[in-house]
């Protein structure tokens, strides 16, 4: 029964023959079931990555890839459960921020000596990308992108508010005071919100505050493990945002889907969200039924002393157990990684920044929509110091920051509590 | 006799009953609307309760590419397996505890009684590590076995068997019939209503269980429909559109609803019988 | 039927009993008793999910430290009025149970149960961090509180509406049976379908409720991310979902009430609401108790609604115990700590089960 069922369901993906080496692949990014194998036309993270995977399955001789997409919210829980259960997928995606935890446990295969043979050239990776996947001098994963927070701009609303310069670029704030001022201008001219973001669910609001802290040269904890959250810099960063809520120029209660919808509906001039939606919004803006029609992407503006925006990196890893116990699957998995590495330009179409010098300098990359508008982002990309408790720390911040803007918890109390909790996590 | 008051009552109850149904109607209606439209508005016609504009696209897509049919089948296998398993161990143990005499009966009974107090959530972590050590995760038996250990069914069956008059059994004993035969040929047929109740309760539980499949099934082939749906709904922005997600919800629900509509008379009767005997 | 008349070497009664018991005892021992004790054992260790999976020696015996770390803190003090509302309620509860027992309106067991609960209500909220002190885990007790709030809102909601509906629908006519079906229907949906529907229902942008509000010119409530509405939202969802079983159980209880009682009541002019109050309710007491305790046990284990609809937010207002256990185990990899919380959950559940047992015996 089981055989029939699985066979029937997988028939579309696994017809290459009985001898094919099956490689299981775990990822988030959402599901795209009808992605096809054309890597050059798919739109959106889910469909682009799935089309690359489908193409790998079709084009690599003797290898079939079985994708196990998981939802974002449960991804790391499930991947941990899979590792602990001894059944991790043969390849899986992870963030740079999660690499410390997995590599620290010895969960991941050391790929350093096998990359060249598999046709992956680590020297073509940008320095920052190579650093991101390197733990104690060894390469533990194949990087796929850099992603960062951007300001997605509705130029029509900005135009009405007089916030477009002679070059046709949006005029963005350079200080918290200007932020409030310009937000008010947009509101007065259009009646719409200035800024929208997911302040209520996923930690996009956290990333916003972190960026503003980094812009003042501060971080939430030091490399040696001391939490530094109850600080003047954090207060400044948070006030810069809450002043918009207090003035009714932004709505803290929108979650990811709602904030995105607000932006597409022309109800907010700015959406703070990642690089991963550039092509999606670009295609939405081309749709005459969508209110957003004049779409622009901008680097996260500098409101304080130095430029900084939250950034992370997606990368692909192979479990140590596969390398150790199952050489055939390991070789097949490396081939799939090489295929993904070769299609870095397709993945960059999402809006993510490429990790390969050869792609970064290519005309095709430069020609991607809006690419020139956020060329400065790579320079200002930042993240918190590596920690095995990254997820839990983000969760603490998300909770306390939400308490500030959703439940009116005094900023001092929230930052004090957050500092204690994060210190707790760092000490564990 | 049906009085005027009765008709008023029916009318008065019809309104909340309709409201009760509205969320379900809405899900069905959304599943028949194009995703491009839903991305902009969910209230095209009559607050979205009527699927205009109409499309079958979501369903055709679901069946051409989706894993929903597979997940659905997994759910059926797991729910049926669990139901049969629970019935088997509960009827036998329930009968033994209700009608047979043996040493250590009281300690066994107390041991089972204590088990009633242990919620699934209190043991799912050790169960997880146990199944991990055994390499059992991502299998049907991993999804089925833990629930078979829950003693509620044993007590349900025990209470039922206790209520059966002694003389039926005694007559058979006098004919020299063995205990196992009495159980098989006399008691089991009598127990059908109670078994039906237990089967339905177990099936519903199995169908709805979320926590254990969430930690035990990490591979898509072993997702149940409950788990599969969770995996596509958590971020609508990243999913393939509201209409498609809603269509999956409808597909996931339709068979259970149909099953219930067919058996509902029996469900209520069985529960009523079980309630009065218990 | 001929086969059963054959005389064979039959098993003795005790042998037959063990043969019949064996399958259940085997699964019971392997998948409930053993894991239960193993859970307690894990809770006494510093046990990292992944580290132990890669190296079984990576666990460390720490005694009751996990319990201390979740339930206790630095400089915890006790004061009689640290949390006045709850504690005064507790004192009142003690008074009421003494009064009820004294006036013989409640049995001894009921009075003890109520009194004990009241004492706990007085004692537990009295603990608070003193000068410079703090809870080691700031989230644990609020999470327990949220779970109790959820139960405290859902159980009366389900019980009262199910009781009223059952009383109204308790007639064997075609129309009534159709109505019963409609109300029961949502019960068969799985938790993910239910949360799927209600997440969209509550959405301020795409939701039916928002669409309706906007039609009347109001501005939509942001249900799932507003501190004052998020808990209400998951309670409404749960009531909608789980009303059916309670209603069926009440209907079963109603069937048991003899028609004669109503006929006798009708002679005394007790019809309609009066009959419900004076005949139906008193005779349904036992069923109500069963339904309430079953619901408490069921809803204390809430997970999916919080996990899928609100992610425990905003600001942890809908974070519930099982979700905290799940997160601690599988996101933070701290199996020891999570197991300690699971043992705590068991103690709470166990207390309610014992209460149910006591109350159930009392009526016999």
C-alpha cells in the first residue's frame, strides 16, 4: 500500500529510472508545487528555488531530488527533530545565523576538501560569503545568497508628498527627526501611512531596531557574551520607530501578510522587508489591478552615524552522517549543491544578492530589475555576533519589542527585561 | 405534537446554526475563487460567501501537483490503523478487567487508572527520544502506536461490559464454553455499539492529532493531512495563494464530513447508549 | 455457533484474563508507563536534544535544578497581598467552602476540593521577586496563567452554549436533527483546518469579520495581534470548534431524564425556562460535572490554536504551556527543562483527574 501511495505521488518527480540515487532536500521558502524545470522564468523565492531543484533532478544523471519543504515557523524545530531522530535530509538549507549551532555540534559535513572535485569553486565566492560558511577555517556549507532588509518604496505616494528628487529617486530621511517629518508629509499629502512592516509576528521589527542600533555603533551583545540591550542606543532606535506609531503614521499591528498587502494596496509609502520580495513586488507592480504601480527599491537609509542594515545568508549543508556513512548519496548531494551553485544568477532574480564574484560582475546580474537601486546594501550589511542561541534571542527581542508597540510596555522596562532574558540565554 | 412554539424555536435556532456554518461556507467559497482576485479582495460577491468570480483552478492544481492527496491517504491509514489498534487492545483488556477474576486485578486496574491522568503532552518528549533511538520516526507505526497505549478506551469498554447481565455469560459457561470463545462469540457482538463509539472517538482524535505527528514525522511522505495543512498555512504571503490553501482545507475536511453525515445518526445513538450505560 | 460447543482444554479464567490483557499491557508499558518515567529521568538532566543525539554522554545529571530554573527565582518572597484580587478571591473561597460544609450544602469531598483550590489561590500568587530579585524564567508562570485564562474562558463558553443548545435541540424531529448536525459539523474538522479558517476570518485585511465591519463603516479590529483580542480570538475559535462533543454528551444526559418528571412539572406550571431551571439542570448535574472536567483536561492541553494562529503573541499573551514545552524542547533543544515543564503539566492534569474521580464517586 505504502509503496503504491508514495510511488503515485512521486511519479512526476522520479521517473529517471530505478538506479537513480535519491537525494532528499530540506528547505523553507514556501511551497511551489507547479514550479516546472525552467529556472529562468519562475517568480518568487518558492518557485525559483523549486525550479532549480526540479531542474537538478532532471538534468543530473542518476540523481533524483526529493524536496521536503517545511513552513518557515517550524523549519528549525523540524530539522533538529530530524537530526536527533537520525533522519536528517541529505541536503538542507540553513541561515548563517544558525550555522554556529549546527556546526558546533558536529552535525554538518566538512565540505572543504570535496568542493573542487564536485565542480564548486570556493575562490569565486565573495569574501564575505566564504567567511559566512567557514567555521574554524573549514567550509561547512555552500552559500547561496546574502539577504538584507530594504526599503520598498511606492513612488506615486512619495511623488504626491514631494519626496522625489530631480533624479527620480526617493528622498529618504537622514535622521529620526526627518523620518517623522517626512512621514507626516506623506500622511498630509496622501492620507496613507508612511511606513509598514511586520511588527507583529515575524521579527522584521526586531531587525529594524537592530539596524538602527548598529547605525549608532552598538550591538545587543558583545562577542564575549554580555547582553547590552538596556542602552541609550536601543532607546534611540526604538523611539525613532515608535514616534511613527504615536503620530498615527504607521500601524504596528500588521503582520507579514497584512503589511505586504497594505503596501501592494497603496496604503503605505514604504515597506520594510527583505531582498527576497523584489521580483515579486516588481511583477505585482506590473499588474494593472494592483494599486502599487511605481515601485522602487532603496537601501536602508542611515538615520544615525553609520550605515547598517540587518542581513543574513542562506546556505546549503550536508549532514556529517551522510558524508561518513553513505558516500554515494554524499557524491550525489555534492552534485546537487554544485547545480544550485551554478544557478546562483537565477536565485539572485528573487532580489537576493549573489555570492559569486563571477555573477556579481556579470551584465545579467546588473540588468536584474531594481538591482542598481540597492547597490549600497552589500556595504552596510550587518548581523548580531554568532550565537548558538540566535533563535531564542531573536524571540526574546521580538516579544519585548512587540510589548512596547503593541501593549504599551514602558521602553525602559522592556529593554531591562530583554537584557536579563538575553543574558540568561547567553549564560546557559 | 408539534406546536407553534416548536416552529418558533426551529426558526430561532436556524439563525445561530447558519452563523455557525458561515466560516465553513466561507472556506468553500474562497476555494472556488481565483487567487489573483483574492490577493486584492476576499469580498467580491456577498462578502465573499458566494464564489463569484468562480474557478476550479485551485482544485485542478491541487490534484495535478499537490501532496494533499498523499497526506490525505496517510491520514486515512494512520487514523484507521489507530482505530483498529485501539479497538483490539481496548475490547480485550476491557473485557478481562470487567468480567474475569484473576490475581493482581486491583493493582492492574489502578495502574491503568493512573495512566488516564497522563496527558500525551507529558510524554511526547521521552517518546520522541525513544523512537529516535529505535530509528522509528517517519513511519506509520510511529504515528499509531503511542495512542494505542492510552487507557481511556479500556475503561470505556470495561464500563460497557460491566453493564451486560451476568446470566448471558453464565449460560455459556454451563455449556462448557471457554472464556476466550465467550469473549469472541458472545461479548464482542454485544459490544458493537460501544466499539462504534470508541472507533469514532479514536478516528476523530487521530485525524486531528497535531503535536505528535509534528515532532515524529519530519518527512513529507509521512505527513498527515493535519500536519501538511499546517505546513502550507503558516505564512500566506509565501504560499501559493489563499484559494489553493483553502482548497486543501476543503479536501482535507470533505471525507470526514461525509463520513460523519453518513454515520451521524449512529454516532449520536452510540454516544447516548454509552452515556447512559456509563 | 457449533464450534463454541466443542469441549476443549480451555484456558483457566486467570489465564484467559492475562491473554486478553497482554496486548494492551504491552503497548501501555512500552509507550506510556516507560516514557512517563523516562520523562521524569530526563527532567533531572541537562539534556540538549542535538548534543545528546550526537553524543549520548553529553547529558549531565543536575537533580532538580531544571525545576528550580523554571519555577523559582532569586530573592523570591511571599506576601499576603502581593496579588490582591486573586488572593482575596482565595480567602473568600476558603470561607465559602467552610460555610458550605458547615451548612451541609456541599459534601465533604467537594468542600475539601474547593477549599484546597482556594488555599492554593491564596498562597501561590503571593510569591513575588523581592528587592533585586527576579524569576529565573520570567515566562513560565505567565504562560501557566495564560493557559488558565484560556481554560477559564473556553470551558464556561463551551459548557453554557452546549447546554443551552442541547436543551433546545432535544427533540426527535427532522428539523432538530438537521440543526444538531450543523452545530456538530465543525467538531470533525482538524485543528489545522479550523485555524486556517479562523486566521483568515480574523484577518484585518482579508477577513470576513473585517469585511463586515467595514461594510458598516467601522475600522476593523486587528484580532490576532491586538493584546486585548488575541486570546478572545483563539477562545472563539475553540468554542466554535469543540462545542459539538459537549452538546452530544448533554443530549445523552437529557435523554436519561425521565419524561415523567416533566409531566409532573407541567402540572406545577413548570414549563419552558422554569422546567429547564428546576428539572433539567438538577438532573443534569452529573453530566455537567463530567463535561466540565473533561473540557478542563482537554483545553489545558491547547497547542495548535496558539501555535498556528498567534505564534503565542502578541507579547506572549497567548503563549500556552504545551507550546512553551514544545519550543523549549525543539527550538531551544533543552529537553531537560522541557521535560520538567511536562511533569508540571502532568501534576496539574493529575489533580483534575483526581478531582473528577472524587466528584464522580460522590454522586454514586
